[in-house]
């Protein structure tokens, strides 16, 4: 089955040159030259539900006035030329750095003439102090290409690059050797690793090392050292059978390679000795979320996982997955609903498991983009006002990892909470959530 993400907005035609230092891949279907907005094969989802899901996102990534946003959310929304991420809530300052990693054991799956697989990875971690420069969210060029790819007009092309973050570039890591759990984050298809910064900063402030991966040639823009920018070669694979499953399996290999580089005998990060390699987990949004179970099946080092709003393109096999797993998504993922893949794979989750949906959420609500879109005056159709989407995602993801990597009891994961009434616990047996 082709991979179409039904939740995401239509995108504009992107550039066909995917690497400033390499020729564009050959033998792939090129842009048809049709008008700017379309729903590509990488966006439309399971054939039987694409039409309904498209109805839920037709307003996505369209400029909206503050007054129209107020009307749709029932809460004051202030547009700003300086978007910002909420401060993390933990006791630790947060440091960050980026690594270029190269897997010479395999060619790039999307651009075969690239004889190795290059990845950019951002790390967030508890730091000794708040001294230094706040890390940039992304480059102006990345902002331009991402907004163009999503079809956003009416806002400055560099607006996402202005986002104020809370981590300090190159800050000295804090902690004792081999004591910090590692969480790997995988973003949605076409989205950069920076789209999960608010979650990463929160976990780092609570004593986790967090590694977010740009899956090269699956993003609208990834910048490598020296300024080389790669774009979305995978976006051109229109109509390819089983593309979603291929992408998920490739991401699992990417994740295992990154774990090797952070925990192996020749670790590439100077703070790698802080990581407790016996406590590793993973979370992802959309295609990144869909990749979590596949990674866990292939790599036993990943002890627990969260799929945030991702269709399960690679089914969990009948032998099952016995490690802890959380489904966290928008109401379209309710049991017996339009996405049957969560129902199918729920039966094969044989360890600790939960299925939660967030009332009022949309697909970008599990990344930074629900919050940032409201700040820059873009309407995604979310009913979660302001920072609420970030607060919910941070709180439930942290509870899951605190439970399964630190052994701390989490009543939040046992029953509905009056503090988070939007979060509903689902019962596949009765096909209800509440």
C-alpha cells in the first residue's frame, strides 16, 4: 500500500534539487507542474479514509486573523513576529548541540548515488548552567522551505527561524556517568527534528538525554555543516507500493545507528558517558510515531515507545510486542474509528499498553506546530488554545518515560485527570473513549 499521511495538510510543489552538492536523483517521478496545492501520495492516507481525513485538515496551514482564531478556540490568541516555546518545567538548565553522523555501511535509501547515509541529530541534555547563547530553532532557509512545502503564504518566510527556544548551545552537560536515560525522537514526514523541540527541552530539563533525528531526504529541509541543504527526495516517490512500510523500516535502521553512535565504544558526543544504555526509549509523531514499534521489534535496546498520531504502516507481527507502548493521538484514532491500524495492532501489544486520544487536537498538536501556528496567525483547526497542546504532550510523554525508564508510579496514566479533561482513555473492547 502506498504511504499517504491523511492527517497532514496539502503541500505545495517542492524543489526538485535535493542536495546542493549532489545531482538530483534519477528515475523518479517528477513534478507534474500542476497548481500549487495538492494532496500527494505521501499525504492522503489509507484509501478508505483519505476523504474524511482530508476534510479535517483543509483549513490547515492557512493564514488566519487573530479574531478568527479566537472564534475557533474560544481563547485569546496573539500573533507575534517572535514565536516562542514555553519554558520547560524541570529543575535543570538545558543544553543542546547537533551532530552529523554518517553510516558508511549502507547507501541512502532515497538517493542511491549517495553511497552512505548521512544524518543530522540534535541532542538536548541537562546542563550545568544557563550561560551562553540560546540555540536557534532552525535557519531562515529551512523556515522558507518548510513554509513553502506546506503551502503557507502571508507570513514572513523566515518566521519559524525567529522562534525563541530555551536551550543553550554547547552548554556543558551535567550529570554522573551512565545515569541519564536516553529518549530518541523521530518527527513526522517532511518535518524537521526541530518540530519536537518543546518536548525535547522538557525531557532534558527533567534529566533525560534526548536525540532527535532528521531523516535525510524525508524533510523539506535539512542543513548540514558547511551550509549544504537537502530537501525531500522521498516526496517524489508518488504511487510507489508499500512506501510507508519502506519508510518505517528505514527509520528503524536510522534510529539503531544513532543509538550505536551515542552508546557504543566510539561514541561521537562528548557527553555520551552520561547515558545509561540500559534505559533507552523512543517517541515519534506521524510517520515517526509509526516507526516506533518497528524500531522496538528490531532493536531490543529500546525498552518503551510512544506513537503520537501515526498510522501503523508496518503491522506488529502475531508474535507481538511485549514492551510498554502508548498510543496518543487525535480523536480520529479512536477505537473502531477511521484508522483501523491501531485496532489491529492493539491486539499484538502484549505488555503494558494505553490508548489515549486528545479532544480538540489536530495532527500537528503533538509537535510544536500547533502552538507556533497560532502564534504566527495560521489556522490549523485546533481547538486547543495557546500552549495547551504542548502542555498535554509534554506531561503525558514524560509520565510514560518516568514510569518505564525510572520506575516512578504515574497515576496520570491510570485514569482520566481533572487537570487534563481533554485526554480520554480508550477501551478497544467497548470501542469507547472517556
